[in-house]
């Protein structure tokens, strides 16, 4: 049972390791979910793609600045 607990702990740590990144993605998905009720299928998909890429780039730049500040 400890192996399953260790795997679960690692998965949870992987997804909750960066709270800002997790919160931003959850907010984006919620906003796109609400938008998908009134828009066609391509608009929310495009917003989700562009939004996730923007969040990923922002997180990478933030980590790079934090790494450069520690040097």
C-alpha cells in the first residue's frame, strides 16, 4: 500500500507544485467552459489553446527570472 501512497503523493505534488500555474489553468478552463455555452466549438478551443500557451510561457519566464535572481 505504501507504493500507491508514494505514487499518489508524487502525482499530487506534480499538479500542485506551482499553485499559480494550477490556479490560472483552472480559471481558464472554467471561463472557457462558461463561454462554450454561447459560442461555437472552435472559438472556445482556440481560446483554450492560446490561453494555455500564454500561461505556460508566463510560468517559464517567471521561473527563469527566479533562477536568474538566485545566481
